C-alpha cells in the first residue's frame, strides 16, 4: 500500500550542488516532506490542484498521528477547521468520521465566536486519514527520511539566492520536483525530555530530523528553539469516574464539515468526559522536585496557552487547576488527562497523579514527556508560505513556530495550493486578514514572527463578526475553486447555491414589513419595541432571541416556508439577521484595510540600500528581514513607524 519506493541504485546521491548532470527521474511537481497535520493537507491540496505529488514521510503508519491531545477544534481553532474544510481540506471530514464527543464551546456568546470542538478516536482518525491519503488521485506516498535538499540556480525573475529542485533521502537516493514543502513538525533536532533524561527523538518512538536541520542552517535560515509537552496516559479502568463531574456531549452534534449534516457516531453513542482538579499536594510534588526536571529549568519558550502543570504551579501558586479526563477512543483503554502535561521523572508522575481526586488508584501506562525542537523564524516566508531565501521551497506547520493540529492543517492547505500554483506559474493564493482566520494566522507569523508556540484565538482577529465559522464556505470555497482549483465541483456548486439562497432569503426578509402590532398578533411570544408608526421588517424580527425561521415562517408562510426546508440555510439566515447592522460598519473598515493590502511593495526592493525613500536604519533592517508584500503588511511590523509607512506609500505611488 506504499504507492512507490525508490532505491539508491536507481537514483544516486546529489547534494547541494548544480544538478545538471543528475538523472531527472523520478520527477514530481510537488514533494511534501512529513505526513503530519500540515503534510497531509499540503499533499492532498497540491494533488487536488492537479499536481503530481509525492508525500515523503518517516512511516506510513504514523500518517495522521495526533501527537498530543485526542481532540480537534475549540475557540479559534474550530474556525480554522471550517476554513480548511471550505478549501476542501481533509481534517474536518476525517474528524466527522472519527469524533466520539462533540461540544460547541462559547455557546453563551454570539455564533461568531462559537468554538466547534470534538474528542476524536485516535485510531479511527489515523485509519480514515490513511485511507483518504492512499486513495487520493495524483498522490504517491513513500516512506523515507529526507536528509538534504537539492538546489539549483535561481530563476532570474524571482528573488532568492537559489532554487530547490529535489530532495536527498537518508539512503542517498534522490527525488526531483518543481516545488518542495517542509512540514517536519517537532522533528528538527528534536530532543525528548523526561526528568533529567534527554534523548534525540521527534516525538516518543520517532527518530529526529538532524540532517535537514543542518541543511537549513547552512542555507542561512534563522533558526530558533521551542518546547512543548504532553501528559501521561492513564488506564481507564483505574479511574473512579463515579465521584467526578460528568460532561455529556451536545445533542445534536454540530459537524465540522460543510459537507456533513450529521456525524458518524451518533450523540447517544458518544462518550462522556469527566472533570477533576489539582490540589496543594500536586503543587508540593512539583516544587520539591524541580531539581529533577530539566525541561522546566530550560529557558526555551513553551506553549503559553497549553502550559505544563509545572509551569502552572510556578506561575499561579496555590490555585486548583482543572484536569479534564478525555477518552482516547471508542475501544481505547486509555484516558488523556488534559491539563497535566508534565516532564517529572517517570516514577514521580504516578505519585503526583494519584494525589488527584478520582485518580487515587490511577495507573500510568505511558509517561508524560517534553520535546524541544528547532523552528524557523516565520518572517522568512511570504504569505504564500514560500521562503524568501530559497525559491519554490515552502514551510508549513509547527516548523513555522505554531502549535496545534488546526494551525498546522491551515498552513498545510495554503502551502499545498501555492506549491502547485508555482509549478503552473499562476499567481499565489493568499488569504488576507479580512477574509479568514487563516489569513490572520499567516499574516501574524510572516509580519510579527513568534518567540513562543503560536496558537489561534478569536481575539487575534479584528473582523471576527464577519469571519464566522458558519460562513467560511462563502468566504473561501468560491475563491478556492476559481483562484486555486483545489475545490471539487460538487462543493463549489453547493457553496454557490448557499450564497444565492442566503442573498435571496435576506432580501425577502427585508421586503416583508408589518406594523409592530401586526407582528405582535403573528408572533405573540416576542414583544417588539419600536415606534408604533414605523413598519418593522421580518429581518429585524428575526434578530430577537426567541424568534427563528420556523416561527417566522409559521407567521408568514408565504414566501418564508421554503427557507425552512434546509436546516442549515434557516440557521444561517438567523445568524445573518443577528449581525446585519454591525456588519454594515465592519464592511466599511474591511474596505479600508483591503485598500492598503492592494498597495503592493516591489518584490525586488533592497531596503538596506535604496535611497529614494527615507527610512531609519532600524526600519530598513526590519523590512529587509520580513520582506512585507503590501503596505498593509508593512504597517503591522512592530517598529515600522507611521512616518516610515507614509514614506513607503509615497514611494509605491511614484513607482506604480
Ligand atoms: P507533525 O504532526 O509533528 O508531523 C511531522 C511529520 O513529519 C511526521 O510525520 C514526521 O514523521 C515527518 N518528518 C519529520 N522529519 C522528516 C524527515 N526528515 N523526512 C521525512 N519525514 C519527516 N499541540 C497543541 O496544540 N497542544 C499541545 O499541548 C501539544 N503538545 C504536544 C506535545 C508533543 C510531545 C508533541 C510532539 C506535539 C504537541 N503538540 C501540541 C503539537 C501538535 O502535535 C503539532 O502542532 C502538530 O502535530 C503539528 O503538525 P505538523 O504537521 O507541523 O507536524
């Protein structure tokens, strides 16, 4: 079931040199290195765009592995999943086939910031992902460790000091391609830490990637170091769930994918989660044993929003911290204690866990551990995720300093599309901050960089009332179909139908007007507060919490009944009505930002030497490093002053 494998004899070693004499086969359009969450999306996106793609990864049986928590989505992350799905990406559909506990977070707030989240069966997710990957047309999968890149002269019309043209595997064999995407996660010079023990590994049981890390450093990429960690896994039958708070899943489940009306495992068959808390005894064990815990002492930055129990005890002493006990799968004997990521020596992990209520007799089956790894400063890539230094080389996922499956998947789909567009010499596919959470994620990374593992939040997004999970298809599916070619005809037609139905529905709702007293007769349960003399639109009545499309259609069956036949359409009309007035103002702001984004900076501008524009030395260096593509992006780089932006603006206008 590995679709292709190549031997050293067929394809001799070529390293970092001009490759004019080297054999030209096997030759792909796109090579993706790494079968994690970024790599699977990148490889399938490139193939959907029509590129002959090779996915090279250490082991086929780890494709789609969830290295840490058995869950997808959440606040901000659920938005990313909807957007990946809107571009016909995989993770949302695969989650819907593998979810064992669905819950929408943030329900008390408006639908713009609801966080779709689900516990996922690890085994099912991997199986379903591998089935999908191995059956994707134009995609070949090969096991192997990539050690080096093959480089050639750059194309004259582009910046970059060289161009990638293939890869070298650990056995010395070579494979050529027009574009290469690196999605190596935590594997670049990965070191696993438990207590005072450290050993090289990408994650538990997997080799690290050393040669590739050295190649990237030799090429001049700025490399940093980050760390993260994972909790121990506990035997399910050793936990006393009967004394803990039980959380049941939502009924009905809200699927991640626009293509699904329901999820595979019915809500009544889904599994519960349980809540417990740490206590002062846990703090005591952490504090007493700090000298045995080298990961905590390391100055490398860890994930602020998913910290280890040691960091929480040090930062917030004397507090009780939540521990969610989450199922690892339908037939799994393991429980994942979310909130207890730790790197204490193995023998102390069980001691600490058994201090916690409900876990008094808990058995640790796999210890928690930390991992430290290289990442590349993401200011070295463009918004299409291609590197400034090496043409046709793309980075996506944790290699860019992010954390989380969803952040990785979102970058993967964009890198896959752009690597493919580059082969066919089409313009890059860039999502702006005004179009999607994916745009915010990539703009933040490429303009601000990151010094700690970056994770998505709704608070990072300026236009969150417009960029909602419900409308990701309208924002991205149509563009994905027309500009990238990564969306199927069926999905495109469905998004077009939804868009026109929403537009028609809103205009019909605006056109139905009655006096408030007439509405009072039609829908007695809502008291409409408005001046008696003014007519009230059905769209405004729909804004009331107690009113939905069903109650409205009961009051005015013609012409509203037809909009209740599709549940999704009815719910989306309600959301559109809720945000109608605020969205009007937000759209004006979005237009302003889009104007700045339209002002492109010349690609080949040398900020360090250019004389036609007055810029301080510090600003020149910042622009030189990040190479923003638009005035908008330049204005978001910290330290690039408003005065510098005005000077750049003048310069752009004179050169256009
Ligand atoms: P990965 O999923 O790591 O995939 C990388 C892939 O590249 C692997 O398949 C690997 O085999 C392959 N590969 C690497 N080098 C080579 C090479 N040279 N040749 C061929 N193949 C190669 N995220 C959170 O949100 N919260 C957490 O608490 C959290 N904790 C984590 C704890 C640990 C211990 C680890 C390892 C990860 C954790 N994560 C956490 C991160 C999450 O797992 C990643 O963000 C996500 O998996 C990144 O996806 P990716 O595709 O970039 O990399």
